[in-house]
């Protein structure tokens, strides 16, 4: 979970979803804890900061209530959120992690920029740091006494970063744009001499000498009239150099045009919608570590996000950002060969060296970013290569995309979630959903369309997967939104509907079935068996239910946990909540088709409560059932009633409740289908 103080107070989950913190006092409590940067804040201090002289009758209890409300809000947004607010003498503290607060992230980037020798690297780091600012620090609590010191400190750090960024841009010869960019900052902070010196230099180098001299005279007049002072010696020296036409104040020579490009990352063809937080978060991880693996379900947009990260971070890698698409590599030969081909590394004279050694030597002193795209089908050789390269090239950063992690030491894995579809029927809020915005954009629809509810249903049916939404958008001219939503309600029809993609799309992304089939082919037979059997649950299931339903026919009950974990690693199984697993709708529909192909019919309904399944399996195997011993004692009354009726009817009884129960039961026999 991440917290924002460089602007209005904000909280996001690790996937970028905003977290609502209810109540002014609860938000003030969170702001107070964030201001203290992980240090414990006493209860008395919190009472004074939140209520001032109007403290409640029982201030300790009042603080405890607000802390409980804050913990509940954080826990409801993300697993483990409650544990971030800890009780610690003499009060409470917030444990957010090293980069969990944007102010800490800003300070880290600024410190890294100060130690960078190359002006381009320095400018890139400072630009990334300044992008974290969303407005005045703690804008909604800026007038509170407890926030005043921290807000002033953060604002001073921001201005120092603006000045350092301006100087780095001057060194890069960007004086033309910089003269315009600094005008507002100088007007807002007229007495900051370092800022004004950078502005004067930018004006002078842009040929606006008179304006540069006027800027100096403006500051000189202000200081004399209001403070009785003169400008400092450094600014006065800049003024004299401009008057004398000192060659040292001339713009630096333009950098020589590189003989060969420093990147092969393609320019974007379409707008990347709803992924701003993902790009920012992956860049943060890439700055903090040297290996980042972007995982997620097929079609979720891993490549698009990785390319956006590579383009945004290009200025921080003077030796290039390089895309290596591993889709067409079949794993035969040396994994270094595709990378050598992209980097155009020539063969050395004499006896040929191993490809991995040549690549390590070529990257040894480079500060470069290597983007390895689509690693899942060659995961082992790629992991071995990455481990060797990171050990041999200290300036190298690796960003990998895969449907499962590389599992290397030092790897930072970030799972890209599907696009958001808000749980509301309110049109203005629906339009703000990233999935809805993407579908409207690709289908060419107006956000004010009357069929917005159908658009939201399409997005939910397709789990917010960007590729599926783009494929569905191509059907709108022929079917219309309402008809498309109606047809997607039939699971088996979606693969026929979503079968038209752009001609230049990779073969594995031209249909929805091809996307899932790519992952299916990479699974072992036991993993396929478990995935087929999990598809009978539309609402998900607990691990205990999965162990009962998935075991058998070559899959031992003790193996189910490991198999489910491996499927979760491959983003084929997702967590519905901390205690349940589920399949995305499209994956479930695909696996039900595979279930039928295997010659088995899904005999348990997708909505069947999983607590009834263990008894059904035990009963058919001759084990203890209801009314026959210890298995009966822990059952709920509702479950006992259902079991009695089922036993009396010979196993054919159906629950009397209308909702949440089978709609797809067929035949008899074991509920573990195939």
C-alpha cells in the first residue's frame, strides 16, 4: 500500500486503486502519522493535533476509535493493510516501508540525482521525482499546526529539486524551453537567487539578453526596497558575465549525433489508458532494484506497460534501452543469441567465444536497460542468462515480462492487474473506470452514450482484460453494444465473438482463445487437470475445497496446493479474497471446453457452496457422512438439513433456496469432473 502527501492526502493499493479513508478526523490521524515518518506519536499529541482545545471527554478512547476506523479502511482495501498501523509506546505509528510514501520516494530520487555525474541521468531522476507532486503538500491539512513544519520542509526540497533540474537542463542545452518553464516559478518565488540565476542564463542563451538583465534589476530593486540588501555574489557574477558577453555563459555545444540508435523501443500507436499508476510503480521498482519482472494474465497489457516504462526511463540510461522479443525464440541454442542480435554485437576476431561471455563483455561497463518480453515459454534459460548478466554488468537493469516470475535473488515481481470496472450504476462514475474508458476509446463511442450500463457489463464479463476489450470493441459496428453484451452472457460464445484482431497483431493475440491457449500449452498434465476441475466453480473456492475436488486420477491430494500455487504464479488462478481462489471468466469458459473435450461433463454447479462437496465425495467413497459419527458434529444446521434431504432422496435432492445454488448440475457421480 502507498501513501501520498505531495498533494492532497491520498492512499492507493499496490495495484494503484484509490483507497477511501472516511471521515475528516480519521484522515487527519493518517496525515499526522505520515508527517512523523514512521516514528511513534503519543496519544496526547494526537489528541492535541486532532481536537486542539476541544478534546472529547475520553480522549484516549476517541483516538482508539479513529485508529480502529483507519485500520478497518486499510484492511478492507488490501490484505495486510491493518498491520500498517501499529501500537507502539507512547502511542501509534505507521509502518509504510521504504518507498511507501511519495515524500520518501521523492527524497530518494533527489539524493540519487545529486550523486549522478551525467547531466542527462541527473535530469531524468529529477524529472521523475518532480512528477510525484500532485499539488501543494498535504493541501487538505496545510493549515493544521501539526503539518506546518513537514509541509515547509517538503516544499523547500521541491524548490531545490526544481533548481537542480533547471541546471541539468541548461547543461543539456535545453535553454529555449527552460526560459518559458521557469517564468512562473520565478514569479512565485522572486527571492530565490539560484532559481533566478538559472532563469537568467536560460534567457541569455535563448537570445533574450534584455530580459535576462531586466530580471536581475527586478530582484535588485525588490531587495533594496523591501530588505535593504543587494543580490548575492553568485547572482551578481552571472549578471557581470552576461554584461561582458563571457563565453562561459554561452550555450554548450549540441551533443554529437550518435552513430547508431540507443534504443529500438517502438513509438506507441495508441494511447495507453488506465496504466499511469502501473508505469509509475514499475519505474519506482526499476530505480530501487536491478531486476523487475512484470507478471499478469495473458492479454492484461504487460508488454504495453513495459514499453511505456522503457520510453519514460530512457533518459536515465545513456547506453540505451533495448527490447528483446522472445516470442519467436523456441529455447534452442544459447539464450544470449537473441540479445546479441538486437544489440548488433559483432563477432570477435579469432576463436569464437561463448555467446553469454560475449554479451557480458559488451554490457560490462554500460548503463543500459534490457527489456526481455514474453519470457514464460523459455523461463529457465532466460533466468540463467539474466543471473549471469546482472553479476557481470553492474550498470545493467533488466525489465522482464512473463506470465510467471523468473525466481531469481533480488527480483522484484509486480503483477499487473486487469483494468478497473467500478461497482456502480452511476454513469459519471462508470465513465471514470479505466476499463470503460478503454472500451469507449477503441469502439469510438461517446462517453455520454445511453448504453453505458451495457458497456460496463461487457467490461465485467471480460474481467477488464485490455486485449479482450479491444477485441470486443471491433464487434460494436456490426452488433451494437446491447447485443454484444447479451451474447457475452453465454460463456461458450465469447471465443467466437472475440476472434478478430488487427492484422499486425502477433498470432497468439489475434483471438481470445489463442491468448489462453498460449498459457495452456505451457502447463503440465497435472496442472491442466487441476485447472479443468477448478473451472466448475464460478464463484471461486477455498483451498480445502480445491484439494477435495481436484484430487484423483493421478493427482494426489497433497499435490493440489503446489499445483494451485503454480497456476497462481502463471496468473491463471487469482485470489478472490485472502481465503478463496477463482478463475477469470474467460479462463473458466476455456477450461470448461477442455473439460468437455476430455470426455467428462461438469457435474457440480459453478455456484454450489463448496462446503457440501467434501461430504459428497466422502459419502460416495464409503467414509463417514452426516449422521454416522464425528463428521456430523461440526456441520452447520443449514448444511445438516441439506444433507438429510439429499440422503432421503437418494442423492438427487436440490436445495430449496433460489439463489447461490446449482444452475448447471447434470447427471450423478463424483463432483470431481476430470
